[in-house]
C-alpha cells in the first residue's frame, strides 16, 4: 500500500511485489525504443549459439522492472532521488520474474527532506536472483518542517 | 592483438577525458514508446531510465559498419575492439524531470577501470560516468554505468 507521507513509512516495511512475464515482443520493442541492435535480444539462433536457452531480457529492462515496483509502491507524491541495480542472472521470455523490496532506512536530511531507502530484488520462479537494486525516494512530510517538492 | 592488460592501460589513460555530445531535443513520442515497451503507461515526463538506456541518438552506423553481434558505436570511443561488452547495471542520481522538447547535452568520461580474474578468465570492469544536462547546464540525470568487457569466447 502506498504510504501517504514520510511519517507513514517504517524500516522493514515490505513493498507490494510485482510479477512480470516478459515476452519476445516486449524485448523487440524495448530494443527498438532504445536503439539497441544487439542480436542477443531478438535472434534466437544467435543466443543459442552463445550458450543461452533463448534471447535475453535487456540489462536496462531488468532495471525498469525493479523501478516499476518501487514507484508503484511509493505513489505519485514521492520523488525518486537515486536508483541502482546490478545484473546478476539472465532471464528469457516466458520467465516469471517477481520483484520485491523492503524499506531499509528512513532519515531526514539537512534540508528537512524525508528520505526512504529500499532494497530491491528481482528473482525467477526458481528463486534465482536476476537483479538486486536500491532506491532512495523523497516522501512528503506531515510535520511541516520539510518542503513538499512536486515531482 | 593487444592483451587485456594493455587494453586496461589504454582505457585507464582515458580517465578524466570528457566527451561532450549534444543529443538534441527529447521527444515525448520517444520516451512514451520507451515507457510502453517497458510495460508502463506513457506519461508527460520521461521514465527515469530513458536517457541512460537509449544507446544511440543519431542515425546510427550503416549495417555493414555493425559488428557481427549487431552492436555499433556503443563503446563511446573506447579501444575495446574484439571484446564483448555487457551492461552489468547502473547507479543513477535524478536531478530534474525530462520533458518533451528538453534539449539534452551529455558529458561522458571513464571513471574507473579494473582488470579482474573470473572463473572463466580475465575481464575488465569499466565504470563510465555520463552526466545529462539541459542546454542551460541544469543537471537532469547522472549515471554511472558498470560495463564488463571480456575477450571473445574461443570457437
């Protein structure tokens, strides 16, 4: 559930999980939208020749899935400050990818902004870790000493 | 062909050299296509990973200038011929929203390069720093790319 304000967030809060099943069409369109001509994302014979079971989900698309998870939880009033991810395991079309997250820190910075840090994970159905990540979000404050910066 | 140690030293010499590119105005159509392809609704501002995910901003290389794997000029002028380049993740700071018509200027540099030994042989880990700003110099997105460069697998 989306917290209304910084004061509603506590360390240990679990983000609502998001499950995604990427398709070959999605991979093709993502390659097109990012001007990425690497054959590993659309040429099955090439991917198999490289030792993979099928074409590979793009590095950046794994990042998008993690971001979707944290932004859906945080809601439109939160502002994304930082985000990072690492590609640890491959995924192919038809894999069921589940993105989860947990709040790891809540702090007020020197300017009075309410910052929330989250640890994120994207895993395949067999539990294999595809992509860990972290995000820092600024939430509006209720106490009045912070500025509610619109996104 | 140069050894991976030599490539590492060549890349190391580029640390601190900044390349500045005018990427032109960002179009809502392009970042909304990115959103839809990623499975998200199109919005009035670019998705956070749009600027750092798009691999080319111009017409691109001709077909016969592409590598056999389909890649083109993604190495940002680094001496990585004959190596396989993989994106291993990014770390981003978001400063200001990117909107339709925002004219984007990118400054690219090598921040670090290290030679590592893995189970399947040596590889390079390269951190590229890309700073995206608008034409007045207001920062939009700062991105650190983690790239892995490996020698071609023996056939």
